[in-house]
C-alpha cells in the first residue's frame, strides 16, 4: 500500500508502476513492470500504463475506442494491447479510473529527434524522407483499410511517432482515433460537427471545423514531413494567403521537386484534392523512385472518372447537331430532352460507381459518388426504391 494515498501498489494484481513518462489532456502514462512474467519465471517485461483522469463521458468513450481499435490491429508500427481496459480506484479517491496497458515502445519520438538534429544543422536526406514516408503510409494503410473496422488517427505529428533503435517507426497515441461508419459519414456530410480534437499546425481545415475524414490523416502526414525536413514547426512557416498552401520548399533544398509535389498534394487545403487513399500515395512514391513523372496527378482521378462518361456525351452532341437542321425550335426541345437524358445517364454512372465503392468498404468515395449522383439527378424522375435503400444504408 502507498503510505500517502493508501492505494494498492500492484494494479490489477499484476502491474507495478515505476515512473511517469508522459501526460496529455485526458490523462497520464506510466512505465510499469508486468510482475506476471516474473512470477512465471520469465524476464521482466516493461509496459505502458495509460490512465484516464478526465472522467467525462466523451473522454471515457474515446478511451474505450482507443483500446478497441488497438486490439484489432496487428502491425509492427502500431502498439499492441494485450487485454481489456480495467478500472482502478485510488485509496484516497472516490471515482474509478480507466486504465489501459499496452506495449512499451523503446526509442525516441521524432519531435525530439528533429530538435537534436537541428542543433547539429544536419538536414534530412531525400532517401530518409522517402523511407519514413513509406513506413507511415504502410501504417495508415493498415489503419484505414482494416478488414474489421476502417479507422483514421486524427492526431499525426512528430511527437506521436517513435523511431525504434532498428529504424522502425511506430505511430502512438490513438486517443483521438475515429472509426469510419455510415453514421459518421452522414454527420460529416450533413455538416454536423464531431468531437473536436486538433493539434495546431497539423490538423487540416475540415478537422478544425469538426468534419474530419480519413484524408485528414494525409494532411497531418504532409505537415509532419515538412516539420522533419525543415526542422520548423508548421506554424513557424509562411502560408500563401491566396491558396492556403504552406511555403516550405526553400527550407528543404535537398528535396527534389517530385517528392515536394507529393508532400504539397498531401497538404492540400481542400480535402478533395488530396490523394483519395494510400494506394494513390504508393503510386506516386513508385513513380518518384523509378524516375517517371505522373503529370497533373491531382486531376488524374477526376479525368478518369469523367472519361467513363464521354461516349454518351459524344452521342448526345451528334444527336443535337443532326436535329438542328429541321429547325431551331425542334433542336431546342430535343436538346433539353437530350440534356435531361444525359444527366440521367451521368447520375446512373455515378450511382453505380458509388455502389461499387460501398461494396469495397470505401465509404468516403461511395459518399462522394452518391452525392454527385444526386446532384446530376435533380432534373430526372425520383429515384427507385433500390436507390433509397442504398442511401439509407
């Protein structure tokens, strides 16, 4: 028992607290010894104990969500959680505290790393930047495309990334993690704000407004890379007042244009102009490493989507010109009907692609295409029951 607060020194009949190693807005983290291994004759194992001090319902919900997500994920770049949350009542306290034990990550966080690096005036090389970007995109791919439940982190920054002695990066602090669900997408699409969790300088505009999406992680990833490459916090850099883009390239002269272009693409102030998923980022990285250029890449996906609609547009234009000869009145009437027909075909194409994204569990892309379908279908008859069932689901 602790002589000061009469609390048990062995939490959950297993963990002995050794020292505090961190503190955040909702709680504190401690280095603990897992005595179960010692009792079993195994080497002492150090772990991290995260204690939630904020007892609000929202904080408790976020804490339990973090534990749930971490239990589902298995990746060397994500901390392991071995058991459920448990509660602990301090001897002198009246409220139960939520506790979570996870893997202890040995290494240095990238915020400390970049600070020590800047004192030596040693710039990050292009090769190092690409290697780190690959690791982080791989981690986000597991998080965003998890087969059990798609999620996104919402708090990527250098201090939440630890570099192990072997060079493996680990993304930590999943306290702000958010699951991608139809309900969440409906709230965001309807303008309803979600729980606001932002790190100034790293959070994108839509997250500051309470409408985060998986692509919000890409913005924070780009800002993190800029911090590592320039040794300056994003808030210390200038911003273009017309475009909202960060001016950083002159602070990282070792980074060549293709990689800088990709980083700016990640940090686009408009969420729709960022890469749609991690596969698109891998495609850009492959192009950079193999020396070929993907021109106008931010517009490539929209171009491919529009190309699918070109045949019917071409037929529609030919029809309009053919009917122009008999008379202007006939041409105008048929033109209006043709425009409505084209709009209906476009709405159908967007709808079908939205269903494809929905089946593939690409919920954000499904939402975008279904919204385009609705916009294109405003002048056509009301949707069928199948359409309504799809939107409600």
